[in-house]
C-alpha cells in the first residue's frame, strides 16, 4: 500500500496504525542516519529514534502543512530529540560545553562511516570555516550566541557566516 | 521589502533546518503566507533536502519498530515521552531554559505585584488604625469628662434646682450648686438657640438682687457648665443678653428657679 502525502497525513491524524507503519518503513532509515550523525553512537541513536517516532505520532495534530513538508517536520523532531540527548548526556556534553574545538582539531565525526552520506557528506565540500559553523550549529545544536562566545566572533558575524554557509550548502544540493 | 534578497539571504535554509530563532521563524511564516514566492522557494529547498537525505539510509534493527508500535498502541500511557515538540522548538535544551526563564519572570512579576499590593494594604490599615486610635482617645476623654460631671451631680452636698420657662415646659435648665465649695454648675437641658448677637447669662438672686454668674458658652458636647461661685442664693435665672453680657439683667428671665 502506498500513500500520497496528503492521504498519509490524514490517516496519521486518524491514528491509523497502517499509516504509521508506512511512515516508519519509509523514513526510519533516513532519520536514523541523521540522528546517528548527531549523537555519534548507534546505541544512543536507537533510543533517540524511538523517542522521535513516538513524538511524531503523538504530535501529528500540531503539524501544520502550511509551514512546511511532513518530512521537514519529522526531520526537526528527530534532530531536536538527538540534540536533547547529547545535551543530557553528561560525559559528552561537559566536554562540548567547556570548549568548542578550534579549526585545526575539529573532529568531524567519531566514525568515518557516519560522514559519507547526507548533510555531513555535503558539508565536506564547504570551506573549513563554513563546515565548522554548520557542524556546531546543526549537528551539535549550539546557539548562535554560544558559537559567537566560543569562537570569539561577534554575534552578527556568526549569523552572517552561517547564513552564507547555508546558501552554499543549498547550491550543493540542487 | 526585497523578496528576492530575502529568499537568497539564507533564511529559508535556516528556517527549514531549524536554525532560525523563534523571532526569525515567526517572521518567515508570516512572510511566506503573504508571498507565494517565498513559500515556493521554501518548498523547493525542502524537496531538494528530502531527496538528498532519503537517498541514503542507515539500517535500523527490526526490534526498534516493535518497541515503538508497542509503546504507541499499548493502552498504558508512557508519560516520559509526553514532551512538546514542534518545528518552532529551538535546538536542544535551550527550549526548556526559555520556558524556565519565562516562568521565573512571570513568578517575579507576580511576587512584585503581591509585594506592592501588600505594602499598599499595610499602609491603608496603618492609617485606619491611627484614625481609630484618635477616635478612641477622643471618646475616652469625653467619657471621662461625663463621669466627672456625673460625680459632681451625685455629691451629697450638691443642691439641684431646675429652672423653668413660665409658658413652655420644654424649655428648661438645671443648676447644681455645691453648698460646701460654693461651686455652681449649669446643665442646659433645652434652651432656644440665641441669635448670633445674643448670649445667655446666668444670675443668682439674693434679696431680689441679681448676681452675675457668667456667660453660657453654647457647646453641644458639654453636659455641665462650670459657672462663677456664689456664697448664697435664693434663686437662679437665665436671661438673654447682648453678646458679652450685662451688669444687670436687661430682659425678663427665659428660665427661673427657686432653690
């Protein structure tokens, strides 16, 4: 059985179990990939993926199609859940809070396997500085203020550079 | 505003990837509802992103789906997961902090309001308390004065004489004369209010001669008026005199007594 996006959304809102099964089968692999790139640990990734899908299911009524596609909404739920997880994980978080690594020692990922797909693969094509900013903001979930403080750059500059990195990223997508 | 510039500013990517601030997101949502070009550009980026990301997947172990399905469709609610998530949420725990800050602020404002209110109430109550104290001390001194007056009237040596009007029984006054100390007290029971240039004067009569016992200051809160002493008297009278009094009565008495 296949669904059009409108149909899928409507069925999900009616709490249709088949629709959920379809949603999971179609998007779990992709979302799991994004989650693992953020938490850098497949075991943690399992937990986050479960949380993400449960949240998607529970909050489907708050999804507003005028604000974006269903996939975008789910992607943001998955990313938020993953960033919540690394923030609540004491060990990793303390390290990250204390110091944002500088350009020279920026580890892109613990496992190289998690770098060669999705956005992580694309940002490899960006300049170091741009890659770092996207890594810090998108994959590590730091706010612009935190980045400005850690890198000792004015907030406005951080914002401008991230925006320009994002438009660069976009051109690499299409 | 320049829509093209806005579209190419990076706001679309920032919004879709969840990196925009809440304020930027709200503005973006407003503008994309207003300008179809913005919504179209957003949709275009979303599709490109979706295509890119769904082109690669990481295999998930099969038991995960079972776990989720069990949690979702089993009747027991899992409250641990009941967290609000939406596209507007800021990355990570910042979201929670914002709420905490907002909640603290509301609490602070509430407390301040309560404090101001309480202090205002306290000031009002203090004012009322002072007013009541003043009222109480006034009442107390009035009561004491009346007790003293009552004591005078009950002394065994005090003679009482009522002074009556010849034609109107409602007009009268009372004399209390202490035959030991010779003090004279007058109780004005009911005398017509004199004209503003007139005043009542009390006389003692001895051998048909009047002796001036003083002017009567009309005051409502006084029960007894202390008048001049007199050694001997056969009768008392009150006449209406020009203000300041006369040396001998110029009118017939308003009230008259016999001891």
